C-alpha cells in the first residue's frame, strides 16, 4: 500500500468508528431517562465530539501539509495564552511583556518549528524568553509583585506556547525507516490521548467508586481502567508507528500518564483562579481552550522528546 | 436591513472569539436557580459579554434587561436583541409617566426567567460602579426567592496604558460573586449600597489577587 492509500484507509476507518460512536451516543441519550445516566452519557458524547477534531486535524495535516497544521496550533496557542492572561491579574506595567509574549514569542516559536530548527525551538522559550522577559518587565520600573508577575507570564508561555507547539512538531520528526509519515505519528499520539480520556469517563461510570478530587466525573478505578485500555489500544496500533509492539506499550503509557498529570495540574491552576467550575449538580462546564488542551500540554513534549531520543537516527 | 443572521456564526461564539468573555465563579457556582445577575456597566459590549460568559444551558433561560431607546432602535441591534438575546425591553425615557418601568421585568420573573440587569441605569466612565437605581431593591423585595448575583465586568484594555504602540488582545473577564438577599427590614439605601459594594469588592479582588 502506498503512503497515500494508507492515510486514506486510516482516515476512513477513524471516521467510520467515530460515526458509529456518535450514533451510539445519540441513541443512548434518546432511550435514557435517568438524570445520573444522562449526565455521564453527556460527558461521553462531549468527548466523542471532541475526537472529531482529531480527524479534522489529521485531514488538514494530510491534505494541506504541516504548514497549515502549524498555523492551527499557533492559533490554539494564542487563544490558550489569552485565556491564561485573562485569568491572572495583570497590571498596566505588564503591557510590554504581554506584547512580546503575544506578538513575538508565539510567531517565532512556530516559525522555528516550520524551519525545522530543533536546536533553537527546544530552548527558545525556556532559555532566551526566560532571560529576556524579566529584562523587558524590569525596564517598566514597576517592582511590585515583580517575581510573581514575571513567573506567571513565563509559566503561561511554557504551557500555552512551548508545550502546545510540540504537538505539531511531532509531524516534523525524521525517524529512521519512517520518513514522511509524521502525520501518522501525530494521529497515533492524539488517538491514544483522547482514548484515555474517553475510556476513563466510560469506565468511571461503569465501575467508579472513589471520585477524583480534581474531577468528580472520573473515579480512581475508572481512570486506572481507562488508562489501561488506552495503553492496550496504543499497543494494538503499533503498526502506525516506528515502534515495536512493546515499545508502543511504553510510549502509550507515557502519553496516558503525562496526559493525566496535565489534566491534574491545569485543573489545579484553573480552580485556584475560579475558572474551572462545576454546576451545582456536578456537571463540569466545558469551556475554554486551556481546558480542552490540558492533557495535550503535558503529553506532547514528553512524547516528542521520548520519540526523538530513542528513535531518531 | 434584512441580514441573514442565521447564517452567521452563532453570536455567542463570535463574542467569545473576539473578546474572550471568560467567566470566573468566585463566590457562587452556575445553577439553574432563578437569579438576577447585576453588574457594573461601562461599555456597550457589557450585555453581550455577560450573556456570553454564562454556560449554554443557563443562557437559554436568562434574559438581559435592555433600554428600549438603545436596543429597540431597529436595525441589526434590534434583531440581535430580539432574536439572539431575547431581551426584556425597559423604558428609560418614561414617556408615559404612569406606567411602571419595572413591569416587563416582573412579568419575565413571574415566568421563571433569570435576568441580567445593570442597576446603574446607564454606562459609567469609571471602572468602579456608580450609585445603583432603586429597581434592584424593588425586585428583591417583590421576588425574595430569586438569588441576586453580583457580577463584575473587567476589560483588560481599560487597565492598559493609553496610546501604547501595540495593543494587547482584547480580553474581557466576568467575575460572579456570592448571592445576595434582601435582609428582613433592610432599608432601600442600605441594600443598594450593599449591592454596589458587592460588585466593587469583586473589582478589588480582580486588582489585588496576586
């Protein structure tokens, strides 16, 4: 099978799977009357809908190429950073630092990825921006809460720009015997990540006992079972990757664990800012770019670097 | 003008993309309980921003109160007001001195709707709210079961230096505070002052939290 055909088959298969899941979810909603059941079916359906965005991303990467994908993720970074800045208190004297963050750091980071200049985009934000932004802010001469203010902007940039940008960077990885199939590896990453979330919700509804503090819609048992199922799925899909089956198991495990940590950390951040909220009947409101990207922010750089470290020639 | 509004992206989506309208639930959580959200008013966008910050499920049952002389003046504004926001029109000009301007609000509350209200009556140039008009007090008295939620609308642009070379993206945040109730025997002035302070306190929190 040529590369084109493989892509087409994978895309068609995934669409079919999701269409079935969507139809099944809709059918469940129609025949269910109990409020508690409806709540978790709603949770599941939200995630199935979100999984469609993976098909869309993949279709874009496949038809328009990596450039279009980078533009999409740059926009996602912009909205995530805007949301992060909106939720943290900002002073007038932060203006210059924010201008640099929005109009310089985001485009430069993605341009560096487009130029495939790994040695630079791996250190641009953690080293150069980290050193330059405090200077920009110090020139503003406002020293009140100085360290806290600069720490927040840097943290926001790391999560919203640096971490997010490593997802489209997966496409650019040049791996021995796997040339030109980066989009497939990105798809593998996104499918495993999304599956662990979806399976955790389903398993929590079926066998859940101890609700998680960070998310009452998931239970400890459900997260473990769902994570295990996602690792199995990741193993089964090893032909999409340059990994042997047991390597795929470990990689999927890394994605699932890092994704869970990302959700945990960003939930804590958003909760401390009053931005992640549950209605009085315990339904999490899905709102905001940060919330949708939380698992990805941690999993993308981890998956990227593990792959690069162990599989690049 | 007959614009095909139905073919445009949903209004709420547009507002969220352009100005953010990020909600922060500080003292209360989203709930289907009947509520009056009352907020500071300093921009024409305020009604849209508060409305867009509400969760989808609640928005359908929440109606903004809007001045007839601004939102009812025809054109696209009136179309948005009627077709998207489902506003309750209030008569600010009081052409008929005998009519009670609060009557349409009471009707909406009787029907079980929640309301979005700007008790200052008109836009204020300063970030902190000005004195409140008495309508909020009269509604609180007539509908004691309705939760009164103070809301502070913050536009990041206002706190940025004027005339800067590059503006940062426009970002509106919407802080929801703890519900207020009219205390037994509470005087009108005292209650309105307390309500205003509740909104002002959210503004302080926005500025101080570090």
